[in-house]
C-alpha cells in the first residue's frame, strides 16, 4: 500500500471530515466510559496556548461521549459525583499533521508527542509534528459547546438531514466565488476538503471554476448528493492517507485508491477517456475532466 500512496499527487492535505470521523468512531468504540487519571502536557502552545491547569480541570472525570463538529473532535467528560462540578468538552483539531492515537501500553513519548490523556488501561496521545493542531478545554459552565466561538461561522454538516440540494442552492445564491472555493470555505457546508471537492464536482458534472451563484437548483441537488456519497465512501474506506493521516488505531485509509480525478492529471477520464486536467485555485490543486464537467 505504501508504494501506491507514494505515487499519488504530492500535496499537503489536512485531515478532513472523513478522516476526523474515522478517528471519532475509533475512539467511541475504544475508550468511551473510561476514567481519566491524569493529563500530561509537553508543549505549552500548539495553534492556541494550552491551559496550564488542564490536568487539574480534567483528571478524575469520565469520558462519556465522542462527537464531531466539522473537523473538530469533541470529547465530552462528566464528573464522577454530584459534589464534583468538573465537566466539559475537550476540543481537538488535528491540524495538518496531527494524530490522536490510543495506546493500551504507550511507548516513551517522542519529540512530537505533545499531550497524553492517561486513562485506565491506556493512553490517548496527541502527536503533531507541525503544531498546527489544537487542544482546548471548554468547561460545561461556560455554556453549550455548540455556541463556542470556533463554531460561529461554520456551515451545515453534509451528512446531516439538514443538508440537501435546497440548502446548497440557498447558500450559493449571489456568490461570485467559484463553486470549488465555496465548498472549501466551510461557511455553506463544512468538511468538504480539497480532495472531496474535486471528486464531488466530477461526480455531479460541474466544472470547479463555475461561479457558485450560477449553479441551478437541479445541479445543486446533484452536487449535494455527490458530496454525501463521496464523504460516506471515504469514511467506509477509512479516509484518505496521502502523507500524515492515520486513524486512532494507527491504520491508514484507502480512499486515495478510489479517486476518479484527484491526483490523476494527464490520465484518462474513467468516463470518457479525455486527459484529466489540473488547475490551481487559490494555491490549491483542482482536478477535473474538461469533457464531463461543464
């Protein structure tokens, strides 16, 4: 598999919604219900400064759920007794190179292992060579996590019942930016990263450079369906591993082997045999078929 990954288009890619969802599901199946014994912080600053009292705020609580908002993992902790009001949510963003891996018997930490959540019978370790990730504690008494400032401008979740062609059509009205850039912005719909935007636009027959506001309701419906299908298929394949992404069990994803256009510049389209083209949109590579996408 490594040889296949190395032959793919080499571009720095962030873990997107499917990759984060794969991690979420792995953690949910592995550590929900466990008691947190202590928190070890080795790096005082990642994307944001880490709270100096993280261990005091969290140690002794129990992990009761793992959810996701866009590309943020939300680890919900509850207090052990009525007399203990320590409860809240740990927000984790993997950044460009972060991993969140559960180790039943954690090895000695390396230079990029920045945060350990030490549970009963195992350690959840956050590793991030580039330090663009984030680990933030949101106490329950600060209000609902849905109202956190980081979520204020996020769009609808693409795998939720709220996302469909009508929602996408409404969000794109009056938008002059290209549909590819609209999808990447995350204000209309979240989690459709660079790979998945190229793949979804190909599946729906829409050229990436078309202005978002010019796409008809019917084509928005096709695009919404393509987005849901593409993301769901990637999750089923364990996400996409081009360089840094690995799930909570240390395994890479396989969706890169299913890509129809991404990373295939010059190769024949699997629908019409025309050469796949690549263009740059705001310094991001976009792949498309000039015949199938209008």
